[in-house]
C-alpha cells in the first residue's frame, strides 16, 4: 500500500504564492505517476498537474500551465505543487494521487490508485 499525506494548504492572496507538499510512504514508487487534482464546491474533481517519478517529466492542465510547478524530491519521497500567482478560481481542495497504471500521464482521476486526504486552498481577492 501507498500512503499520501498532503500539507501546505491555507489562505493566500491572489497574486501570492503557496507550496503544497505530498509525503509518500509505503511501497516503492519508481514506476508511479504522481498527480495533483483539485475539487471546488459543486464541481467535479479536475486534473492540475502530474509528474512521472522515474524521469521527472511533467504535465499540466491549461489553467495551471505557466503558473504552477509540480516537482518531486526522490530523497524526501515528496511531491510538490508550487502555486504562483494564484487566482480566486483556484480555490479548492487539492488532492495528491498516485497511479501505477498510467505510463505517461493522465487527466482521468479514475486511473489513479492512491489518494491523499486533501488540503484546502483558499485564494482571496
């Protein structure tokens, strides 16, 4: 089993910055694709970014591209989501997820096997 624990959420002003962390424990994950998703009230869960653990290749949603950066630290077994210039519409619960089935990346949350509990990000205007 794999355990994912997110941290770093909170209240941030629009235009500021925030870094989310996802600590990973359990089975080895050299083959995993790690993703960040988010879910705002009344909306479906949506893909934000993903990183392939083996070579750190990254993928972004159109809304995240240019503002957010996903990265992984293999020594710390941690995935990060650096959020720069957040907007009020980025307000959501952010989830870290791991997939053993995806080989490149996927926006489909159903293909991710393990999930964290989520961390709330609120962007104020």
